């Protein structure tokens, strides 16, 4: 199994957490998203994913090579393929809530802050890309805080790690990097700290990746 990704990509980060949580071995293949215009735009990677996004999970099954893209699709696949330790609760309503909280990050925040959007805001619209990102991050976290508080224990859904946490932790790191004070979201902040103590989250952290860069 191969994971194509970028160390600081929050979408790739989610998949790294899930793989580590489930103890699934994989080969990591770095794809630099910013150097020389971005490797994701070159023909070799476009052949893997025409959307030119990371992550891409590549695996062999039934004598064929299969590739999956989009982090939530990959998380769902991993949950079905390796159901234990689980990342979704057994209760149907809580399973749906875990997915809801995850989708707030995946659909409601991250697409508006990602590298290509920031680049467009800066170069084509001549706007403040950082201010743009901060606006959408704050809007999303302001919604996520009370919704998460309804079901939170140690983690977003009670006391077991779920999709919601897998998506939350990379988002909180991104928010901090862009100058958003995440301590103003006490439920989310506490969950982030609880997750940081878990080995799967520690090994999946962006700073621990082989392609991590100390200065950009």
C-alpha cells in the first residue's frame, strides 16, 4: 500500500492518522505541492489523480492496482477493510454525527483555505490570502465548537477516537499556523490536546514526516 501526499496537507494528515490508528503499514511517497509550481500538476501525478489533489492511496487487489483519492473516501475504505480498532461508533446516530463533524472540516473549511485557493486569491484577485483563510477557518470552527460540545467526552464523540477527531486535529494545526487562536474554542482545544497524547496522532503529525520542511 502506498500513500501519495504532502507533509503539511491536512487531507493527507487525516489518512496518516487513520493508517496509524489501525496499524496499517504503507509506503509514503511525497508529492511537493508548492515547489516549482507543484508536482501535483505534472503528468505522472495527474495520471494518478486527474483532480491533482493529495492524498492518493494506491493498493493491489484482485491482481490489479487500485487508486483512491479524496480523504473521506479513503477513511471509509479503511474503516470497512480494517474495522478494528474502529473510527466510527456503533450507534447509527453517533456514526452520522461523527461524519457530520468531519464534513464540516472537510467540506466547510478546508476547501476554502487550501493551497490552490490561496494562490488564486493572491495572484488573480490580488487579495489577502491569509485574511481569506482566517475568515473561513474562524467561521467553521465557530460552528464546530457548539456542535462538538453536544457529544464530546475525551474526544469528539464520547471517549473513543472517530472520524471527527481525525479531521479536527490537522485543521486545528492549520488554524494555529494562520494565526487563529484556537484556545477560544475550548471543546475543540481540549480534544486536540487529548489526541496529541495518542501514538497514532503523534506519528502522523506533519512535523514527523520525511518530507517535512522546517522553513518555507
